[in-house]
C-alpha cells in the first residue's frame, strides 16, 4: 500500500480496497467479541453489529467509485460521547458498557481516518468518496452513542 501522504491512492479502486480492508477488520473485531461474551443478549447484539459492518463492506465492494463520490454528503448529528471515553482492549467477561466504549472508539477512529484522507487527497472525486465513508462511519458511531444514551446513561 502506498504512503497516504504524498501521491496517495492514485486509483479510486485502491482507495475502495483499503476501505474494504478496514471494514473487514471491524467485522473480525465484532465477531471475536461475540465469541468472548457469555451473555446471549450481548452476543446477539454484537452479531447484529458485525452484520452492519458486513453490509458496509458489501456496499463498498459493489459501488461505482465515481458515481458514489458525486452525490451530496449527508451530515450526521454528533453527540460527541465517544470523544470523552477511553478505549480499552477487549477481554473476556466485558460489560456491555465496555463493549460499547470500544465500539464507539473504533467507529470514531474510522471517521477520523476517512476525514483525514479526504483532507489530504487532491482528487475531488476521491475527496467525495472519503467524505461519504466518514459520514457512514459517523452514523455507526451515532448508533452506538444512542445505545449508550438509552441503556448506560439511564443507569448512571
């Protein structure tokens, strides 16, 4: 993979392949967590989240890079909850709060990655692509923040 700075990602397909790789890492992360938790409800939720990431990966595999990057980018409301939580490594016996914290941090990292790439690349079409990817990841983070708001904050 070429260096992200400099003459980064000269081909849109290379950009898409990189994004697919990152989505696969997210799928693997959530699948591994699902295998570690003992609570069936938590396991089912992690499988659902992995499915969301799988859908994202499949959409990336099936996009026409040029037409995908051309449309307007929808802004997603940011509750900024993930910005104030400390990430940790997954371990056996994690609480739902711990799992949500890690998930929000992972999605925030993806948002930052795609936003940074969009700001560094000169090609307008590729910028649009990264902005759309950042918006989708922001939507995933928002999903976890809503769960946090509804299920964790209510008890604290």
